[in-house]
């Protein structure tokens, strides 16, 4: 009987969370939720020189902001933790001992220089570089001599000499690799530190992970991990390797290349629902064309519809979903999103009204700054094009507008009826000079909604100024 679906995301805290990793996390989360399973978060912090608690905190914050809730993790322990690899050293030592006792591993005394020389020699003769097996069959005396000389030993896994390692990849389909191409690989470094793909594999098995989605840069690790788990008698998960997410230049997104991070998008004012809708469609064809609420992401996710071709980051597509997300904000959500961009001295009702007024014309909170002077301050200098529109309308048009405003006030329908009767203008000739005079722009929120938000004194002053433009 197949166990309950358990997926995981296992970031290393060596940098901020970029979009490629965020997509992997989202897909792993949705695979679990779509199957009614569990999603766990594990921190792979064994790189002592580069790991940072600050990066751990920021990555967890970013994942939570994206709406990914984990059932177990470094802040939510259960019986399968700890969920930080730096706290699992005793577990790894026990597994190393089991491998050695069963003859699946052996100490390797080769120095980095010796390994590099052997590698260069193989490349020079057209051979693929792999460990030559120098220490594989050392007898007890030879090992004792090396240890007496103070040579530290790594621990290598003894790869079967002639075997096809086959597995069915969740994304790429059937895969098979000859063990002869692998070479004996290190599972513990000479300094005693655990090697990534050893910890990664055994932790998945010990934590009950059934399905692993990860980038296809890990595809070459899979045969080694399958051999390792078999030797330890541990159940291997089903692996699926996603094509890497590429940037505009065609290079894989990466922290080291300075690719856009989730934190960067948050600071700019992107909404999590926009980022989620964008990521849901990157290399996955299970989602509909239109907007999907975050609560429905799992219903739209289908692991059988994950693509094999690389997906490319497209800022225009992300901005499309940002516009969609902004339009769906409630007034209260819009106020929270705009935050410090709203005038601090406005009462809550005024802030709600302003947020609702501007919402359809904003992509980011910073965009609100251009509209605040329209409501309370001085307009930006007119463009030559807009100045020409006012000049063509003529002083008589704006004198009629002042009279119509005096009669109708901020009732836009009444104002335009009165102005039409006084000037005989209609359509664009009626509305555009009025919009430009009052806002300084030919686009923006509906003037019917905007007019009541502009103080009467400013309305009169702007119409009067427009009348003097020739």
C-alpha cells in the first residue's frame, strides 16, 4: 500500500530565496495538498562557511508570505526531526557506521592534490573523470600506515561495478544510468562533515518523504542516492526533476547571479497572490488561463502536467498578474498594501476612500505618490500635448466650467450636462479638457469618482488657471 503523500522543500540558508526555488517550494506544497498529504520544511545548513541564521529567517518569512504552510519544520517539530541538518550529526554518524560494517563504504586517504592529478590524467586521455578506486581495496596494513602518517580519511561509498540504476522520474519519465559511470563517491568529507547528497537522501527517507520535486541540476545525484538508500535499507522517494528557471539571458536563476528574489518582489510591492499565480504557470500547464485564488491552487495542480522544457522568467507576465491581484484587493487590503504611501493625517474613512479611488490605476504602492498632489497639492507641469488641449478648448470653455461647477458642485453628471449645454461640446472635446485641467493628466481614475475628492477651492483654482492658458 502506497503511503500517504509527503513532500518537502529543503533550502540551504546561503542566500535569499529566488523565484526558481520558490517555484519548487510551491509545486512541492501543492503536490502534497492536492493529495491530502503533508508538506515539510527542512533546512540544509551543513555548509558551515556560508550558512546564515538571517537567511533562514528570511526564507521562512518568504515562504509564509507566499502562503506555504508546512506541517513540520525547524519551527514546528514532530517525531521525525530535528529539521535542521546541523542538529542531525549523531543520526548521520550511526548511518556511516552501518555502511562501513556492512562493507558498503571504505576510508579514502587520497589528498585533494592526488585527486586533482588523477582527474586531469583522465580528462587528458578522453576518459570521464571519476574516482579511480585507489583506496577501494587497501588491506588493513596499508590503512594503518596511512593513519599512522596522519592522513585524514574521507568515507567513500562502494558503488556496484556493473549495474543499471533505473528509476521513473516524475517529470522526465524512465531513466537508467550505468553504475560504471558513477565511480565511488564521498559520503563523509575528510574533516568529518556530511556531504550534501548523503544528508539529503537519508533525511528524506527518515522523515517519510514520498515524493521529491527538485531542479534538474540534481538529476545526476539520483542514481547515487538510490544506491545509498538501498544499502541502508531505507525507502527511496519518487524523484521528479524540474527544468531550471532561466533569466532573460538564458542562464539559470541563481542567488549568486543576483537573480530576482522573493524578498525583492515583496519590497517593490508585489502581492503574494500575483507571484503565486505567476509561478503556478511556470512549467506547469494545469492552471486555467484566468485568475486563480490561492485557496484553489492545489485543485489546479497536476504533477502529470509538469513540463520538461526550461521556463523563462517573464517580467511582463508577472506584472499582468500583479495588475489582476491589485484589482481584487478589498478597500481594507488596499489600505494595508499602500501603507506609508497614504497621508498619515487622513482618517481611516479618507484612507479607505483614497485607496478605492486609486486602486485601479496602481501597480505598486509607490505609484500612489503621483496622485496625491492631484487631490491636495500642486499639479505637475503640463506636457506640451496636454497644454495644447487646454489652449484649443479656450478660455470660454473653462469659464463655462466654473459656472457649471458653481451650479452643480461635485455632481459630475450634473456638471457635464451643464457644461455641454453652455459650450455645445460633447465626447472627448467635452471631457478631456476638464480632466487635464483638474488632474494634469489625460488618464487615471474616473473623473466622476475623483472630483468629489478634490477640495472645491482647488477645483476653482485649476479651472481658472486653465482659462488663462493660450
